[in-house]
C-alpha cells in the first residue's frame, strides 16, 4: 500500500495530541485537589482527546502494517467514541460555566458534584454507543455504495454524527449568549452599586468568558468544515476534500489542552513545580484535600 502523505500528517497530529493530553491527564489524576467539578470536566476532555490521538496513531499503524477489516472497524469505533466524547465534554464544560454564573450561590455544593458525574456518565455513555455502531454492524464493508466520505462509516451514520455536532454547537452558542447577558447584567449592577470590591470577581468572570469564547470559536472553525462536508459529500467525493476537512477537526483536540488546561493557573503551578524537579515538597496542592479547592 502506497504511503499517503495525508495519513502521515494525521499520525503526526495524533502523536502531538497524545503527548499534550497525557500531561493534562497525569497532572489532574495525581493531584488530589483537582477533584472539583471544573477539573473533572477538563480531565474528561483531556482523556477523550488523548484517546483520539492514540486512535489516529493506531489507525495509521493498522492500515499500513496490519491491514484488516475487523481491526479497521475497531480503530474507527475508537475514533468515533473519542471525538464524540471530546465534543460532548466541551458541551458539558459550557453547561458548567453557565450554571456557575447563573447559580453562583449554590454552585459550590454537593448538588453540583452530582450533576457533574451525571454529565460525565451521559457523555461517555452516548459516545461509546456512537462508537459501537460500526463494530455492531452499521458499516459499509458489505455495501460499498452506502459508504460516506469516511470509510467504513455509512452515509446515514456520518449524517447522524454531523447533525449531532451541529446540534451541540447550537446549544453551546445559545449558552454562550446567555453567559454574555449574565456578565453584562453583573457589570451593570456593579456600576450602579459602585461596589468596587466586586470588581475582582467581575474581572475573573470576564476572563472565563473570554476563554469560553476562544474555545467556542476554535471549536467552530475546526469542526464546522468537516460536519458540513459530512452532510453534503458521499463515497464518490474526492478523498482530498475529506482529508482537508478532517485534519482541522483533529486540531481541535490539539488546541484544547493549550487553550483550557495549560492556561489554568493552578495547573500551571503544578507543571512549573514538576519542571523544576521539586516533586516532593513544591507541589502546591498535593497535601490539600478536595474540600479546600
């Protein structure tokens, strides 16, 4: 089988994605204080992107070194599961940010923790179901004319995935609009009451909104081309267009840890301590309990 340069680029992207998100997963897993809902959702996003990166590497390896239809179904199933979990985790993060602003007084409660676990269960449950569909028989191996732009996914399966993405994007966009309204209302209340002590809270909130805007913009620019092409293209469409829209979609998993995890000040402190070689005493959160966060 001739080596496709696009596949090589996807494999390199998968390697970078895996390395970045593995760092985030290790930091969150081995830091006891990172058990708050926010970090659990970041950990879910990093885990999904890590699996996506590994899936790209395995897909390249199996296509060129161990070609097998059964193995192809497994790797495609892993990619569908991981990318779906990544998109769903971004939606969960958006919901969490909205609720933290809309219900600020009750956000730090056991109810929030329970809600976070429910969102994680739904996220990964739905993602695994989506990924199992090709393995359970919903594929085009026996009927090539039913294939989509991504073999062996069927056209109907890819339409379902693309429509789900567009629905998630619409919900995220609506939540972002609501968050902007809440921030504007808070700013107006601060201006009326001249409560300067609350300005620091407003600055923090505005910073969070800016981060969310960057994530939403990156999410749209990375995934919209592939989602739209998935709805319009078919198995006869040029493979070049598939690669040209799929590659930016993988960049979302590459940018997520940079935009969200590595910009978090607490994660930065842990990473800085590790880089300095102070594993035992300099980690600022290792001796703290989750309730202190």
